[in-house]
């Protein structure tokens, strides 16, 4: 019987508080669908052991969109792709505040300001700082940013301004990264991740599943993330965008996506796992199952270039699961 690996992992994570190895994770990943519910049950118990019960809600805004110099193959905002997006320069901080207030009304406790580009220029950066000040002055939201590759001074200034969390995804594993982007390196992304932590901000770092990576490479990403020890791990699912190099990729199946969430939870028991971009089109009616399989946070509302789900629908889903909405009120 193949359930011996589930029992082994259960003892390590729940009884002994030990982390699992790559080999153990791979054996779990190879289990057939008849073991899916066992895997989900285990990942749910691990979530309950390491994290408080509840689902965190985060909202994001694309404060500067399109015309990005980087050639990320999945991204509709890249100037190297032929995707049609409504590009705009950095919007006024007052409009960012307005969006933040609306997010807070619908249950979000964190609001993330996102800008396109390799990294922020000084004009953009100053507007971001102005927006951070407004949000912290007029809401109770935790403020996050995702501005691309940072230099030390920028990380320091963001931390001093009150940014709690900075998002900088690895996107995929080190071995698959050259298939995704060639205008910057995987090492540059890792450097920014460490810079974020050194500056005193919490690290939000994850990736995108379903870009053509192998099962081993998907697990590699999870273990590479574990080395960085991010507080928050966004799990995105590729939603192929017309005009990008990945436009013809097939969607992950809902079951494959649920299994991936469970595996990430077992590999990363201490992190908040946020079910993010692509969840609506990939998971479809199985979205509630993601919150039983190890995800304990959602990006609610719209994404950067694609629509999301109405916040009231996410709140209803959380209520139907008899789970509370958790708040970013203290370091988790």
C-alpha cells in the first residue's frame, strides 16, 4: 500500500515537528488520485497545527501597468510580448488610497501596491511612498509593495515608511527559470528577496504553476522557497494571456492544482499560502477545496491585468466553510 508515505509525513510534521525531504515530497506527488483526500486531510491538519484558523484576505492594485522592459514569457505587461493591455504610468496616490479603502470595506487587511518594470525609478518610487503614507494615515490596512528588483536604499526607505511586506516572486524553480525570463537572472530575484528580509520587511515570495515545468521542478520551487523562509507564499496558476509566449499553454487541471497546494503546504508548514492569480479559471468550482488543502489566504478582487472574483463571493465561500476571516494584526 502506498499510504505508508502519508503516515511517515504525518509523523514527521504533526508528531515530531520535522520538515520533510525532497524525496518524501516526490513520493507524495506520485500518489494516485485515490489518495487525494488523504493528502488534503493531512495538509489541512498541518495548516491547523502551524497556523491560526482563518483566511487572510489581500487586495492588490496595478498602480503602474505595462511597458515593462523584462521579457517574462507569461506576462502581458512585457514590452517583448504582443499582448494588448491598457498601459498607464503611475497613478495618483489619492486613487490608490481610494482603492485601499474599498478593499478594507470588503474584509481585506492587507493592500499591496504593484508597479510594472524591472525596478522603480525615483519618480515612481516617490509616488509609492506618498501612497503608503496616505493608506497608513487613513486606513487600518497592512501595506505591501511589489515594485520589482530593489537596491539597498530603496528597501531601507520602504521599511522606514511602514511597509510591512514586500512581494518578489521567484516565479519558478532555478532550473526552469531560463525558460521564463532571460533579461534578468534567478540570482537577481533571490538577492532582492534577501534584501527585503535584511531591511526588516517580511518577505512575500512564491511563483506560478503550470508554465511547462516538470513535477520535479515544481517541487524544486517549493524547496527553494523554503530556503528563503518567506512569511507569505503566493501560489499562482498560469492563466495563458493572448500575445505572450505562453499563450498556448494548457491550464492545469483543478485536481492537479489542489494537489500542488497540498504539497506546498506540507513542504512549507510555517508559511501563509495565498491562493492567487489564475485560481478562478483553474480551480473553478473547486476553489473551496483549496482552502481545505492548505491555502489560508486569498487575493480577492481583480489582479494586475485580469479580473478576479467579487469580494462578497470570497466572503461567502469562507463563511460556507465555517472559517473566520483572519486579520494582519500582528506578525504571524
